[in-house]
């Protein structure tokens, strides 16, 4: 079950308060305090392949797209 799936399932039981509380207890993703999932990409929201250097907080794909705009140069 992905992060967006639990919200879709929650809509099916939202009219029953007892089911909603039990559903959220067991199915809602945890709020992360550390690790990869704590700082997703600020541009697209991806979790993996995170570039946190210089306070960028971008995934590698987004960094590659906008690196020249940020002033980075590619050396070979």
C-alpha cells in the first residue's frame, strides 16, 4: 500500500468514526523523525537519492535538471 492509497481507503470509511480511528491507528504512515523519508525533494517529493549538500534538498533527477540554473558546472 502506497502513501496515497491509505487516503483513498480512508474516504470509504469516513462516515463511521469508530472505523476511522482504528483504520488510522494501523494504516496511516508514521511521521518520520530521521532517515531518508524525513526530507523529501522540495521540488517533486521523491524520497530516495537525496542531494542535501548546500541546503538544496533535491532528488538527483531534479538536481540534474536545474543544476546549471543554480550555477553548478559539469566537469569531465
